[in-house]
């Protein structure tokens, strides 16, 4: 299928309306500035965010919309002020491509919570006033601050999902000191984020317990991902067996689910971190006050977090489980993602399938 005849040298796949159906599209990237890096995209992970915005589920999509924010590629051009990269470097780009760079959070490399709002990799306003377009495309231009060296030898197709799924769980794990060997971690949900939480938990030396409503996930959790225990969360007896036993819980589920049963599993001063979007949270104050427990949220990570996460993943051989697909399969892949039919992250082979 040939791209639409539109001015521009960047080839991508875009959704044109809320059906979310993607097809070939050509467009122009903004001009390279002094601090910018241009990279030829080789791989792009597929995140549920791609479903949300291609289908206009938040009523703020700007069409044509090119999704994708788990990007790996090769540097092909650098601006005059670029000091961190050279042509030929293998690099990654994640969920945002700019921030104010002056607020209290940007000043300590927490750009993901920029007071003035970070600029997302797609469907946001770029520095030149155009709408950002993501990694389902042949190349991208980004300021060097938001571009990350992928460690030598780490497969770029596996690095791509780390830029969203990996960093989303790694950041709160480090912030809340979940890297203490011997501590216990509960992981709710076993999708793209959940399976990375299991992998980092095991790398940190934690006892990892997976909670799922799907019994068929048991073998995956224990045999494929190496979790220590599996709990069918709909089984009250199994749940009660873990009462007051967990130091930490990472909740990756975006489906509706009760929170009281999970708070009861935490030890005194235990912490539950929410990284999914379940719709609503209902809690009795007593479930927090009695036991001095904490529930909090987290989203992606700052630029220093991302660099650390990539280096840690390479040093400790933490690799996501992926299914590599051609761009021509993307509409089927997004539908499979909606149906939770992926183990555990689709990655588009951009370099060999985008023409």
C-alpha cells in the first residue's frame, strides 16, 4: 500500500479518524535545530496509549495521528550543539520529546512531571507549532536531552519497550526502594507493564507474587517469567493466605477492580503504587490509617531515570518478552492488544517493513 501523496519526506502510518484504522501517510518533520538529533527509526513498541489516541478515547486526538512512543533507531544527523551523540549511535526516544527545562522538576531531571507539562511524542504541540507525530514512521527529530543511548549489545527491538513499559515500573520501584533483596512484591496484572515489574523485581532480588483474574496466566507467571507465586485474585482463600505479607504492590491493571483486598495484603507501612488507569479508586480510610499504609501513583520517568534503567537492564540482562511484527500488521496488532492477546509487547520492525 503506497503512502498518500502528501508533501514531506517522512513515511508513517496514521489514523485519520476515531475508527483508529491506520494506513500509510507521508508528512514533514520539523527542521533540525542546533541541539537536535535526527534518527532513522528501526523499531517501535506498541503501547495501549496508541489505542487510546488513535481511537480518540480521551476526545483530544488530532488527526492525522501517527502514534508510537517506544522508539529505537540510529542517529543519522546531529545539530551543531549536540555533545552526547554521534552519527551511527543506537538510541531510544520515549513518551515525551520536550519539557519546559526551567521548572523545579526539570531542574532535577524529573521532566516527566514538568510543572508546565511535558510535550508528548505524539498528539502534542511541537516547538514549531506543529502536532508531534510518533514512532510509526521512518525517522524523528528530537532534542538530545530526550534521546538516550542504548547500551552496546542490547538488542534495539528489545530496548524499544523499555522506553515506556520498562521505565513506567522501574521509576517507582527505585523511588520507593523496592530494590531491597528479600523484600516481597505483589504485581497486579500481567501485561506489558506487569511482566516488566516481575522481571525487575526478580533482578532486584525480591520475592515476586503475581495477582491475576486469569488462571491461564499462572504458567506464564511461574514458568516463563520466573515469579515465585501466583494468586488467582478472585479466590478469597488464596488472597487471605497473603494477608499482611507484602512490602510492596505495583498495580498495572487498567480494568475495574477493588482495592480493599489488596490493601489488606500489605504489611504495616506497605506501599501500593498505581501505574494503570482503572477508572476509580475506592478505599476505606481505615485501610490506610490502620497500618500506616500508602497508595500513590507514578508515570514514566525522568531523563536520568531512563538512562539508569537502560544501563541497569543491559547490565542485568533484563529483556522484555516481545512479538516482532511488520507495520502492515499494525491494525490486527492493536485489536489483539485490546483483547489482551499479546505476550507481552508488540514491536514493529520499522526498518524492514516500512516502505
